[in-house]
C-alpha cells in the first residue's frame, strides 16, 4: 500500500484510542477515526490540505467537484455556492464556497458563455478591457514592477 498505509493505520489506531478514552458515541467515534486517518496521511506526506481532502467521503467530493466545475465554466461562483447549499445541504456550504472561488479565479477570463460581459478583471496580473464580451476580450499579462 505504500508508505501512507502504515501512517494511516497508526493515525486510525491513535484516534480510536482517543475515542475509547473519551467514551464517544459510535457516530462520533467514526468521525474521529476518519480524522486520525487523514492526520496520518497528512503527516507522512507533509501536506495538511491533502489530508483534509483524503478524509472527505466520495459523495461530498463529487458534489464539490460538480459545483466547482459550474463556477469555473460559467463564471458564477456565488450562484454555484448557493446551488451546492440547496442541493447538498448547508453543511457543504463553506467547502463549496471555497472550491467555487478557487475555480472561478483559476478559470481566468474564459467562459462557456462567450457573450458574458467582463465587469472587472479577476487579477491584477491580467489586463482586460472592462465592458467587452469575453469572446472578444484580449487578455495580456501585465508587466511586473
């Protein structure tokens, strides 16, 4: 299983021991063990964000992937975040907002809707004329100071 296998098992064992010590309910125990597994994964690779993502269940990861795709492709991070909350519940809201904003910024000045009008640039390092449709917007990298 590679080097992350033993680390995730050690993290799970430590978290399970902590859950036993605190006499947690079975539902809470499962959550603590998943956190321990994620912590072990993050510790072995030195990547705390990847450890958090490793702990997500597949349904939540799929939901976040869908809304981030919508946010980046349509340039609508707020609408995609609200859509995630409506479709998947308020618990996914903060993560959905985060992935939607990242997707929106990473997409640059591109969209599946070429007739969208550019209101403002997304980054100070890109120059684009405001008020132009995205299909006609010429984006040029700004020179570094």
